[in-house]
């Protein structure tokens, strides 16, 4: 009779075997977690044609993706965020974003205010396998001045293109759209997008762009965007300029006639300087090109991978905050609906450091709506507390991070941010991840700090 290993050893062997899967080559690999975020490694191939002024775009989108989880994937969801403001349409008008002629799966009815489309796959997609769905897409730019909207002759197509929803340990993320803050949560993917438009329109877009002649009077703008979470573009008779930072990043500036020249100069100068400074502080900017899109009346700013929309006045704009978002949410992702502080507070903290704001004693322990509110509250929580989101996430958040810098020391804080970014580069981070990184860099017990600053 063969001697059996001890009970403790047997348990260790079972635990080890449960983490391994033997493949045909004989090499052992870690088995995918059943709850891993999926679908991942998406590739979006998109061709769209614009009408005469860029108000309407239509064409075909093809999405290839992998099942990263350890369980079969039976459906996917598309997020049609462009329908967020008007839902399923107003006054008999159709939705701003429509999807039709789905191939590679069966489309169900639109849900969550027409921002979520379920596509049932023809057969369960096994772990590690890829498949493709494709569909016609139609985009009608709303007349409002918004991230998906227009200002005069200029069109903004932020969050207009359908993208895959995320399934993770908590299930499918099908959160509602919010206009104050963001609901967005996406894994990184690759986009190959060709935009066919009238030649008189300039079209800044996410990614490295190039142009070539199309039909008479038309131009094809092609964009190659790798490892990004979303794709955005604008269209209009912009004026343009191009700069290259000392660090080698190409900055393309686009502005509407009538945008104050002083504000444009400030955006070009500070945007370029911020890219290089944040590259040194957080990790090299990976996208090669950054487009700054400026108009005189756009409200504030809005960030997208490789492209930011900026309302620009004589006094300037939010360019540095929006550039910081290239790292905080763009490169280091987070669930913007559940943990908005991880991108907005971090971007505003970077903004304050860039401009040298005095943050001593800026933390206000009394400035809270109630005892349950936390810096780490979700957009669902802030929606129940109107007016507090900006005050807390944009105001108290960077003050908390500045206090953390004073608590652990400037040099340690710099190492914390660089390590945190490196550990979650192109991934998705949580508050727990940030707290773990910070604690690992100091001998001080940070538990009292997290409690006093409502970082839960």
C-alpha cells in the first residue's frame, strides 16, 4: 500500500492543483478566475460616413473580444451612452444612437434608458476563446452643447460610439447615465476607426490619426488607437496648430474661430507642459499624440483617451485637469460610477500640484452633508445629495491626497503614485488597491488617516 501524505500536505496539494490547468504543451498556467473582468482584449473596427456638416454619422462597427473569465459567456452588452441625456428619444424623435442589423448574436430590447443593448451569443463562449459581433450604427448629434453635442458649426462625439459593458465579480455593470460626473466603466481595447467626412471639416480624434483623399470633396480620417477605454472625435471648421513637447509627445490643437487667443495659447502651453510633467510623475504617456479641442462656450472640459474637449476663455481652461485624466481613468482605470473619486480627485490633485496650489489646511472635516457620506461614495450616493458631488470629490478629494502627501512625505507620495500607476497600468484599480499601495510604502499605520478623511 502506498503511503498517503499527511492531511496538511494533502490540503496544500489540493490548493496548488486548483490553481493550475495543464495545457497540451505540458506547460502549467494559472486558471482564469470565474469572476475576472470580461470581455477583454476587444478590437473595434469602425467605418462611419458623415453628412454635410457632421451632424449625422452612419456606418458599420465590428467588435472582436475574448472571454477572460473562467465561466462560459452567454451574452454581452453594448453601452449606448450617447442616449443618456434623452433616453429613448423625445417628442417622437428616435434615440441619438441606434444599432441595427446585428450579426454574431441576437439583439434584445434596449434597457437602462436605451443605454444598454443585450446581445445573446449563438452559443456560450468558453473561457479564453474569442468571437465577434457586428452591427450598423447611426449617430445623430444632439443640438445641446455637451460632450455628445454641438456648439454652432462644431460637433462633439464623446461617448457616442457603442462600447462593450463590463462583467466582473459583481455581475454586469449596467449603471444608469449621470450628467453630473460620469457612469463610464470600460476595459482597454484597440480601435481602428475610419471617418469619411467633408474635406472642409477638421476631425480631431482619439489615437494617432492620418488623412487621405476620399470621394471628391471628402476626406478619410483614419485613427489607430491602442489600449484605450473609449473613442471620441469632433468635427468642424477648426483652426489648427501642432507642437511637440520636449518629451516627444505631439500636441495637436484645434479651436473654433472666436475662441480667445490668450486662452488658446495658455492651453497649448500648459497642456504640453502637463503631459511631460505627469509622464515623469506617473509614467510615460503611451499614446504618442494628444488633441486639444477648444471652443468659447463648451462647459468646462471633458476627457477622452488622447483627446480633451475644453471651454476656453481669456482666463484659460481646465486643460491640466483634463490632461491628468489621461492617467487617472484613461491609463489607470476605475469604475467611474462606483468610485468617482479615483479619477476626479486624483486629476484635481495633479492639477493643484502643477499650479502649486496652497493646500495647507484645505481639508474641512465639517464640510459634509451627513455622517454617511464618504469621499469614496458612489454616483448613486451623490445623486441623492444634489450639489455635494463637486464640493466633495473636486474639493475635499485633492485636499485629502495633499494631506496624505504631508503624512507620508512628498518623496514617499511620489513613489506611491508611480507604483500605483505601474501596478494598474491599462487595468482597473479600486480604493482598496490605492490604500494597499500607500500603506506598503510607509511604516506609519494609515488606518487613522483613512478614517479621518472618510476614505472607506
